[in-house]
C-alpha cells in the first residue's frame, strides 16, 4: 500500500478540459497503435476523463511516458482513465477512512449525549398514544374478528415439564376430551 505524504498536494482539484487536452498533447509524441479521427478521439477522451483530478491526471501522464503501461504506444481512453484511478485510489481510500472515523466519533458523541431509555415513562406514554390512535383509526368493517382464545386445561398444563419437548408430545398432553373447544370439529387441524 502506498503511504501518502504528510503534506498532500492539491489532490482534490478537478481537472479542466484544458488540463485534459494538455495531457493528451504532451503524450502525442508516443506512437499511436491505430490511425484515428482527431475530433472523435478528442470527444472519447473527454468522456473517459470526466470527473478526473488535476493531480492524478498529470501524474498518470508522467508515469505513462515513463513506460508504466508496459507498451510504448499512446494510451487508449480507458487506459488513461484506469491509470488516473489507480493513482487516486489511496487518496480516495484515505478520505473514506477519515469520513468513516468522523461518522463513528459523531455517532459515539450522539449516543453519549442522549442516553437511551427504553422504558421511560415518556416513551411508554408515547407508544400507548400511538397505539390508541392506531386502534381508533383502523378500519374494522369487513374484517374478521380475532378468534376466541383456546381454553386450556390447567391440570394438563401443570403436567408439562419445563424441559423442551417435541411438539407432538406437547400436543398429546394438551388434548382435551372437550371436542367442541377447537374450531373445525374438535381436532387441531387434522394432526394427531
């Protein structure tokens, strides 16, 4: 990983179109792999170099002229852009790390400034008011009513041990002789 200098140059200044054309003109001495239409090529390079930074663009020019690409030819638009992005990567990563650090510090300060009180009287009252408003405004026409709760035999409930059991065993313990207690004819959905 590249270590960034303590005193960073003006890295974040966007390159103007004149800067981009200056870089292309300074690389024009390299032999071209294909004959090109200069007007179409100029547009393609300007599109490829949209949003580039002055510092990285000129560094990319210098490194390409020194053979960084591994071939002696004039760079294609995508090669020039990839070289620019490679040079900017450590700066962008450093900026993202600093942004993340600041976000964490702000989050910690915010968390410390406003302690969370999940069961405060004010929060309980606010939730109760929201629930009352919901119940008041919820449309009940055309909706099925909640089914009546199933009455379980307390003697059989007392026989259930605290240790977890498979659902079938618990179902056997809870079966009551009262066939009319369950909707659908006294069976629990046709299951044994």
